[in-house]
C-alpha cells in the first residue's frame, strides 16, 4: 500500500514549530578530567539545602534539552552518573543569575572543554516546561504546588538548539548518552518524572532531520 | 517567615508566556438534549476505523484544553461519559478540514447551545502537544512512532483561551467537570495518557488569575 511509507512530517500542520536536528555522527565526544565530587551524604545535602533556602529562598535549577538524530528518531542527550541516575545537563543558578546565563555556564562546565574564558556558543531556546518541589524531598510536580507555603525548588527546562556540528567534552566521572524519545517516554522509574515527560513537551514540534 | 506567603508568580522569568484564566463562577453551565449516540460495539468501531483508514489515510483528532480557576489552582474542563471515561472536548476532523475550523465545530457541538448558524467565538490558541497511534488499539505516544508503517491516528491538543464570561451548554448524556491540574497529573489510570500529561504541557505558562 502506498500509504505505508508516507512521510509522517507531511501530516503536520504548517503552523507547527519546526525543530532542526542533526545526526549523532555530526558530533564529536571527548573526555576530560573528572570534576571534584562533593561526596556529601543525603543528610548533609538536606541540611545544606535547608540552610540555603533560609538564606536565599527558592532554589532555581535550569536544564538543557539537547537533541540529535539516530535511526530516524530524535534522541535526548543525558548524563549518567556512576552507571545509575540520569541527569539533564544543567544545574543550580547562582543568586541573582539569569536563567539563560546560568544555563550557558552549566552547559560549558559539563559538556565543553575546560576553558574558563571560552564562549561555547550555546544557543538557548525557549523554556518548554517547569517543575516545582514543595519540599526538597518531595516528588516534583509540573505546576506551582497548590498550598500557601512557598515552594522550595523550581526546575526549568530549556530547549538548546545544537549547531550542525560540535564537540562535547565530558568529565570522566560522567557519561553522555543519546537516549531515544521512545525509551524515555512514560519511563519515570528509570529516568524520573521530569526527564520521562520530555517527549510530551516536545510533541508539538515538527522534527526536521538535516542530513546534508 | 516572610517567605512562606511569597507569591509564586514573582519567581517566574519575565519571558514566561502568560495565560489569563478566570474563576469558574464567571461561567454559566446549562444542559440541552442528548446527542444521538452511535451505540456501536468495539468490534464495529474497529471495522469502521479500518475502513476509513483504507479510504482516507491518517485519522486526525483535535481537542481543546480549556482552563478555569478554582481555589487558586487551574482546573481543566473535561467531559465525562456515563460516569466513566473522561474526554477533552473535540473530535475527528472531516476530510480536508483545517485543525482550527474543525476544533471550533466540535467545541460548538459539545459545549454550546444547538444553533447551526451560531458563531460561538472560540478563540483557539497554539497547539501544545500531539499524540500518535501506530494502530487504532495501540496506546498513543507523544512522537511519530519510529516505524516505517504509517501511523493510524494523530491527536492534537490546542489551548482554547476563554473569555472572562461565557455560557456552556452541554448535551445531557455528557457531564462537564472542572478537574484540578493536581488531580490530573500523573494519573493516567483515571484520565488516560493524553489528559494526564496536560499539566506538564502547561507548565511553561505563568497563570494569571483575573478576578475583576
């Protein structure tokens, strides 16, 4: 049947926002020295977060969603720590730091060669989602928690538009993996609630795989 | 502590898109005669969908996400059929019908007084998400299924911006309910995968509750 091979893109409305993605083979992946690891216990971390909240209020984290193509399907770049938990590249903003500026700093520290003066030309796109924690140990939810108490943490996800080629240099204690949307979707058990919701957040985009 | 009552909105970035929502009490809810119900069996439906796909290809459905405020928290308007399944207002496009035009027709048929000539002034906003079914009985996924076979169904979700007051007139065989985001989120067992993902899709918006 002729319909069997019809390209899916043709069915999308002209008003769908388009997202260019490039094949994984366009990118070079290297390693550099491990970043010093705090090695703090869960109890120490809880105390630190509580003290920081008392001093500075809401903790804001910014994360980047970086996409590449493999086998015709979009993949998200995730960092893996010690063969266990998966993370999006990003991290906590400094006090008074702007979202975009902080995310560029965090992307450079986790995905680029160690060069304190380097401008790594990250192209930060729109915020695609936000999650909130009512308490530091609470499960995050994608809306401000309906309570009169101030939330403790806000996590913002930004689309990062990759150029057609670039180099990623990752600290040796982290692994950078390209994981298909189909594996992440609805798989909170492995990837956690925030990452497993990314395919849903990206579903309004029409992916345009650029091969040339 | 002063922080406990700090408004959440103040923490959002200025570039967050804003969404005006109005209190539920601004809207009037009425009923009208039940719409004739097909009463077809699951087997009949499967045959009908298969025949339609052979004749016309991909089935496209458009659904509206309508929001109101209650107790300071956004609620989504859902239709309930026979005290069981929950639906977003919307439905299938006719052949060659445009998304926005089809959604307006469907919203009028399910949420407005029966008036074939009435223009019910639905303000259709952006598409916030799309889901695909590789087979009619398959669980939908928020990306084109990574296979060479053409998908059978595409479901598009559009934000519908409500005016500060309006009347909803619902057929008697349907119930219109306002369900809080906190109840829908991550509750695919009750609301299904598409509706339970709506809070995530809306999380990038800053909700502005207009009371005056």
